[in-house]
């Protein structure tokens, strides 16, 4: 065993961990980054960045198909080759993290490749290297795809998001297990490139964490895209004959597909990183942290592993707080009342804060309004592909928005104003006094505010 004395060890070099490691190294601390896979984590290689490249390409196909009736005639011929090539180029020559590694080591950091675990207070072990920590351990180990224990599934060549992103050609048919954000986005992508897609979602609707209106809207859009949606049913067994997957469902029916994408959520692995050594309950789904991301004396945790949202922007937000705290600098405590999220389907579905159901569960005096984007001037002008709505969830007691959803052609961008309103607790009265540019998609917020009974 080789012993190394370090100021900071960052266990997991996903987006937040990478950012924290670089900044702490730039501040003059000796920093070790520990990563078993690629520096940068899921997002740039198999997550948000390449998936949005796929979505961008699929949306272009959809826009081309909308030309008739608006601007002439069109013939669309999908080609997956440039999509696959662009993803490989973005991932730096078939998933190589040299650029990210050089950026970190250029700041003076030291990278240890391999699986790391906390083996004693102030100690992380990576293979034959023992890292003794003088100042801080940052846990940023993220999550991994959860594969349900379905009879016959293990050992088959199913996809997770990684295999879907790496696909060099589209399958003739695809079954997607899970109708959450990952399943929904990739379902629409492959369908628009010509794949026959079936989505199976255990709950009663697509995008279960979002407002019911979002799931209903997406189901309608998916129907127009030729995507079959099966909600309220589960998979009892999976068979693979070397060519085709056959899934036996709880309703007694079967579905088949040339490929199977398992998108049933993600899980942490707290025992695998030795979280119990610092007093963390390893049977928990996440590491509890305080409002400065402290998990234990000398230990901070950031990102997915904290359970505050599996988003790159959350990891980066928490990394900033942890870095300032480790350096002894004043920083505002973490706040989670206005966490924004976007599902990049077409239409985009953005949300911030509490849903209506969550607000009612908390006992708030809830008032809501929901305004259809097609009724707005910009929605009417947009015509084809103008599906969407603005839903506001108000806390009548305080006269502010507790949450909001923005679905539409630019739903994620329109969400920015709503995220600011929820974060800053801007009074609804003040929001109604604003001037909203005409004709924009965000002007539908004004109409939704007028319909809000406060």
C-alpha cells in the first residue's frame, strides 16, 4: 500500500466533484480526485449533453414534418449516422476524458483511477493507494441505473441510458421500461427516427413526479408520434430469444421489441463507498447533509447522493457551497424550495418548486390556474407543435407562488422567470404588475396570473 497525504479527497469526479476539485486545487490545496470511470461523470458522456444532441436532431425531424400547411411541402429522410458521430465527437473520441483530466491536473490536482471507499475517518482507499485526508472528504459518487429484479431480465442484452446513447443505429422496435424523464426523452427520439416504440409505466401516467396535466399532454403527443403508452401495468417476466425481447405484463398481455431500454430510476451505493465509516446509515437512499453540505466531521456530500434532485445544476450549486465552506469563506446556506427541472421532450416540460399535490400535502392554502399555450398569441402563431400550458400553484396565505410548470415549445426557457418568482418569493400582486413582451411564449404567464383566484 502507498500512502499519500492530501488536504482534500473528492470521491467521485462528476460535474460537481470535478468543479469542486479544480477550485480547491486552484486555491492552493493538495487535492486528490478519485474516479473509476470518466472525469466529468454521467452528464457529458451518457447523460444531459449527448441526450440533448439526440433530442435536437429528433426535433429537427419533427419540425420538417410540420412544414406542410405552414411553409410548403417536405420529405424527411431520417439518418442516425450524423447523430451517432456527433455524440462520439462530443465525448472526445469515443468516451475519452483526457481534456477533463488535463484541466484538473493543470490546476495541480492528482487523479486516482479506480473505485474509492472511505476506510477510516479521514482516510480513502483506492486500490493500493491510501489517501490520508487533512481537511475534507467530498462525496460525489452519484447514482447508477436501477435495474428491477424482474424474472428473466438479468443476463439479457437490455439497454440502460448508456447503451442507448452509444447506439450506432436505431432498432426497428423498442420497449421502454419507465415513463420518467429519461424514458420519455429517449422514447420520443427513437420514435422520430422511425423506431416502433412502446412505453411501459407502472404508475397511472407518464412523468409521475410532475403535474398530471404534464403526463396527460405528453401521452397525447406520444400518440401522435406513434408511441404506444401502457400505464398502470408492470412487467412480470422478460424473455430474450437472441433476437427479440418479449415482456409479459401484469395485465396478462405481452409486448415485444428488438431492443429493451430499462429506465426505471437510479440508486446510490452507500455501502460501496464506505459511508458507514463516517456514521451514515448505509441502508438509506441518500446521505443526509446540513445546509452547508456537511455530512459528518470533515466530510461533505454533494450531487445525486444527497437526494435533493439528480440534476447537474444541483450538483454544481451544492459544490459551490461546499467549496466556500471548506475554505472557511462565508456562503449562503442551501435552499431547495425553488429547484428547477426540465424534461426535454417536445413539448419541453419545466417545473419549479412544489406541485399542486405537494402543496396540498403541506397544508398550504392552494390556489391554481392553468392556461393553454395554444390560446396565447404566440401559441396561435406557432401553430404546429404548439402544445403546452402554464400552471401556477399559489400559496394563498403568503400571496406567492409555491410552484409552477411551463410546458411548450420553449417550456424550459419560459421556466426561468417562474423559477425566479418562486425562488425570490415575489408576491403574485407584483407579478401581475409586470410588463410582458408581446407576442412571446412567456406572455402566457400573464394570462395564467390573471386567472389565479387570489
